[in-house]
């Protein structure tokens, strides 16, 4: 099984999970079901772009 870093859209929780499956954030569970997505699909949340400053 291949794992990948998943990130929650709402709370930003990060977990290394099986990339072939769909995952739901455990922290947001109960409030609202939130899907966790592979971190590399949204790299802007991992590290700010160095060319962002002007
Ligand atoms: Zn969450």
C-alpha cells in the first residue's frame, strides 16, 4: 500500500494515509464530514511561495 500525506480542508489536520482510499477528517467528524485530500494537490498550504513577497 502506498501512503501519502493527506490534509483536511477545514482544520488543516495532516495524516499519512493510504492514497488508494478516500479519507475523512477525524477531527471534523461530528460537525461536518470533511474529505482529506493529498497535500500535493494544494502545495500552497504546505509552504508559502518564495516569490509571494513584493
Ligand atoms: Zn478537519
